[in-house]
């Protein structure tokens, strides 16, 4: 494949997202510590759901493939996906003792607490049958989050989906999305992530995540550059230091838009959703990276993840009034 082919498939606007949807609750008002909270607000969460919301706000046609618990929280997520326009027909309700991902997230920066419950997570029960029933071959581009690879049966199911995608010449873009508490070890994560990378046309992650892929923090950046020789698009994010993108034998270094955040969460989901969305809207890669950085900056200034995802007009207006460093 090539970057041009990847972008051409993105612009066909038919996306399959494989990953998790969940429920986030936030102590209210913003700035309240969880231990002092008297009330909470509830929002859609989960990395793939958040990305789907962001991409949908750019006009993306997104179908989410996952499993959720067959209870009131699962039904809340289904209603939220309807509200945001993310297609839910591929989602299966899980009737065993699993539970949907659930997080208590503070809208704070100092001593920030995000308490995430992932015991018997419903999304990790995704199966090969789910992949077969989703008709992978009918989609033009597949977006996955690395958390789907953390445990069985989801791990084998997603690797099977990647194999089918390759056989059908469908590009896959992966957000590494490494959550150590869901993996049996860092060594296992390194092994499985690198196996998945062989099937991916795009890989997006931060410096900590590429350290897992390479086995060493010091080698993360050089490893990202190395795998770009076999991957059309690799984005190495460095937090406040911006990002380096490897594509078409070139390196694009961009900074961030400085803002005063109220929370550290949601930026990565906004970045990936906006990057795909900007390419969908026919922006060149350089501009798409700037748009992604702006979206990430906006999200950390608002409560929630899904409800904080900006539309393109909001992002472009923000860019007119703020400078990238």
C-alpha cells in the first residue's frame, strides 16, 4: 500500500471501528475531587467510541464493533451512540457476568484521579464469530485500538480481522492505546503489538507506547521511524513536545496549541479521530496534523471525552485564534 492509497480509502468514508465503548462519570462541578463529590455527571466514554464520535463530527460514517454488558449501562451506551450518530448495529450484548468499561474521571490536573474498572470487561469477549458476522470486507478502512489485543478471546478475534483486512486490501490504522493493567506483561504486549503492526497501514501512539513496542524508552523514536519503512503513516506523539510523523520517507514535526486544561484525558482519541477526519475532508497531511493537535487541545479544556469532541468549524475557529508552538 502507500500513503496515497490509504488516504483514498479514508475518503471513501466507510469506517469500521473495533474497540471499546464505556461509561465515564465525572465529579461535578469541575475541579471537584472524587472523595469530596456530592453529585456526578455521566457521559459516553471508551477510546473507540470517543474516536467514532470525533470522526462522525467530521462527517465520517462509522460502525462500531464491540461487546457491551446487557444491562442499564450497556443500554445507556447504545442510546449515547445513537445521539452522536455512531452506528451500533454490530454491537453485541454480553449476557455473562462481564461488565462494560466504567471510569470515574476527575476534571482536575493536579493530583488527577482516573479510576477505571475493567474486571471481566465485556469488550474483551469479542469473538471470531463477531468478526465474521461484521463482514469486514464491506468496509474501506478499519480503525482499531490496541486495548482490543490485551486479552483473549478479543486478541485472536482482532488479529483475525487484521488478516481478513490484509486479504481484502483494506487499510488498518491502529491507536496503540496501551493500558498496562489489561495485559499479562509488557513483554507480551510487545510481542502482540508488533504482530499487529505487520498488518497496519497506520500506527499512532505516544512515546510511552512506542517504548513498549521497542522494549526501551530510549529506542521508541528510532523504532517508530524504523517501522515507517513498512507502514504508510506513523505518528509519534510526545505530549507537550508535540509530535513527529513519518510518511512518504519524510518527517513532519509539529508542536501543540498551548491551553489551560481542566483534565488530561481524551486528547489522544480526539487526535486520532481528527487526523482521519481531516484527511477525509481532503486536507493535506501537514494541515491534518495541525487540526488534530487543535482538537486535542480543545478536548482537555472541557468536561468529558465524547461530549468534548469538537466539530471541524470549532477546530478551525480555534486555530484562527490560537498559535501552535
